[in-house]
């Protein structure tokens, strides 16, 4: 399946803007959510091909949202790449255990992100 639409979940307006610019210029259709809770609400009415999920957000963390999305029969088929400042190996292992398909540490390098998207 070719990835065309991406839901970017991040509470930072700066990060959202950077990721939208980066992905938009590479031909992806982008939707955004500013919290784990908002991402779950949006997934009730949309089916992106991929989710980029921040971890550190107020309310529901990205780890919690990833676990919820990956365990729900309605959304389990949507791959998630965690995109966060949390760069410890234990964070990465935990994110993958929650159901993420991959993990990238900010600041995001465009070529690395695109390679990870293509690998899915």
C-alpha cells in the first residue's frame, strides 16, 4: 500500500508546521491533531495511511494513544511511527511494545523520515 495521507499528532505548533512542510513538499496529504485525545476523535471519521505520533503531550501521552490505536480493531491496521524527543533505547523499546511500527527521534531529518515511511 502506498502511503498518501498522514495524521501528524503533536502539541507543538512549531513541530506541526515543520512536519507539515516537510511532508507536504513530498506529496503527502496531511491532517493534524494536537493531542492523543484529538487523534482518537479524528480517527472516528478518517483513515490515514500513517500516523506520526509525538509522545510528550498534555493529557493522553503518545504511548497511550499508540496503544489504544493499535489495539482497536477499527484502527489496528494503521501504522504508527513515533516521532519524539525521547531518545533512550528504553523509550524506543516501550514505544514499539505499544504497537508502533517505527521510532524516530527529533529533530527529524527529512531523508530519514522519508526512508522510514517508504519502508512501511
